[in-house]
């Protein structure tokens, strides 16, 4: 499974405009909400908020991977974006976040959901990838960099 199979430049926003955790979650959910796989935007947002209440998905190094599973989705969907300024996201390392990946999936696809989360985590561990994504100026550039690192 490639992340570029789950996302399009239309579901990448540069820059994300939210200045709070909740505003960013809403903005990211809005990016996937237009996908035909999403049957209920509010249920998607609620599943992401619920997961976030358990433990922050700010994984460190300026990256957050908010995610959730809900019956309001028929297949995995991914959105992403970069903020201009770092935002406090209660990250595990205490540092603010600029780089976001939102993964939402159906309840019945837990294994694929975990595989996609793992793939994102492995890719963003690479400092060069994080730096290049944080410096993008367009969704298309973000998508190209993601594609490049997935192929490497």
C-alpha cells in the first residue's frame, strides 16, 4: 500500500490555516469530507477527536498523524498539510507541529489502517523528508516529495 494511492493533491493543503488543535482537525477533516468514501463528515470528525482525547497524535519532530476509524467511511482516506507557523498540538515531545497527516478509515479495515499509520511514521522519521515537506509551497510539490520518498 502506497500513501500516494490514498491521497491526491486535492486533499493536501499548503498552508493549513488553523491555529489550534481543534481548528486543524476540522480543516483536515474538511479535506477528506468531499471524498465519496465519506458518508458523514461529522462522524469522521468525532472519531478523530475521540482518538485524540486518548493520547495526542503529535508524534514528535513537528509531525502529527491524527486518525480515526468509523463506519462513516467506506475505505481508507488520507489528507495532509503544512502550517506556516508551528502550532501547539500537545505532541509527545512537547514541541509544536507544522506537518500533518490525517488518516481515516472504516472499522472493518483495522489492519490496513495500522499499515498506513506505520508507513507514514516510517517516512516522517527521515529528517530530510520532514524538512522538504515543511518547506513546500504547494499541494502538488508536497505530493511530488511524498511520491519521491515512497519510491526511494
